[in-house]
């Protein structure tokens, strides 16, 4: 009990020390998404699409795309186009994840999930439509980005990791299994977001490779902290629905103390590696975004 209380204190202090606040990226991406979706025919399907992607969210992946690209000198307009399409794709994965046949969640971001509001059929069609819209936006901006994005969201990475999660639920799995599942299901999107920033900027190979290593660590960091929030609560609330009882989380598998230590160590490693670019690039905003990933309270 004492160790758990100490862990909670450390977590709270870390949050207080995290001065990062979301930049203008969040508001601009959400406005762009709303504008692009408004071009579709008015319908309950469109309502479900907008609900799914605009009901809330941190917009971490668009932030990573934009801040990486800006750091490397990419065009802002292109970055925001790609970021808005990418966020639609991300929203579709969350919609599918919440469905009764997978996690059967009724709450997402503190609000009723899409299928509980619009029904399973409309929610399924909304998820498919968001996938189409997201790929369309990215391809119109830069068709060369599509293979990378398709690989990330498909059966090699995100969907593969999601399936690992489905078959693992209710059974004991090794740390290696847990790491691979989270790297593919969640980390792959963080990795791809930073990669897209590099691609939009035509970054040098050595820079892209180093940021690939940074993004891999940031993706795992994101999931570990997500799991911690399911224990300590989201901005004063406990974790959401089925995730609280899953065995495939770091605190459930290894205990809260070890999960906190793993997160802290990984955060230090990630920032240290990123700072090696600071002699040539201003890494500040990307460092801040990664700190937000590690110590956010929602």
C-alpha cells in the first residue's frame, strides 16, 4: 500500500512538472477535419464519422507529424493535410477497437462510444468511411506516402497488433508478447507519424533512421503510460471499461511500480537520443511532445 501511494505521488509530481500544453496543431487539425468531412452528403453516417473523430482526443499523432516536419523544414500546409488524414485513420482504429466484437467498450474519451450512439451497423460503415477519407486526403497531398501509411494501418502492424490483443485477452502472455503487441497495435502509429514528418521534409537518411529509433521508443512509451492511466485514472477518472480488467497491460502484468520505472527510464533514453540532433535542429517542440506522451493526465 505504501509503495502504491508513493508511486501515485511521483506520478502527480511528474504531471505538475510537465509544462507542455498542446500547440495550435490540435485546433487547426480539428478545424481542417471538420471542413473536409463537411464536404460529404449530410446523413447519420456523416454524423457518426464526425462524432468518432471530433468527440475529443489529444491529437498526439498530428502533433508529432507537424513538429517533426517543422523541425526538419517541411511545408506547413502539407504537414496539416497529412496530419488531418492520418487522424481520420487513427479514429477509425479506435472505433473498431470499441466494437462489441472486440473490446465492447461503451466509453471513449469520457463519452459514449460510436456504436452505442449510432448502432453497430452505422458505426462499422463510419469506420470504413473514415479509412477511405483519410487515405484520400493523404494521397492527394503526396501519393508517395500511401504505401508507408497502408503498411502501418494494415495486417503487418496495427491490425496485427490488434489481433494479438484479441487472442491474448483472458490468458497469460510473456513480456515479449506484450511488447510486440503494443509496438504493433499502438506504437506503429506513433512511429509512422514521426516518419511522415521526415518524409514530408525529405529528411536525410541518417536523420530519418535516428528519428525512427526515437519514434519506436516513443510508441512504447505511449502505451506504457496509457496502461498506467488505466490504474491511476484519467484526470481524476478511473480507466475506461474493459481495459481495466485486461491482462495485456503493463501494471496488470508487472505491477504499477515496475511500470512507472519502465516508463521513466524509457523517457530518459528517448529524449537523450533525440537531443543528439539538437546541434543541427531545434528539437524543443518534439521533446515537449514526447514529454506530454510520457506524463499526460488524459
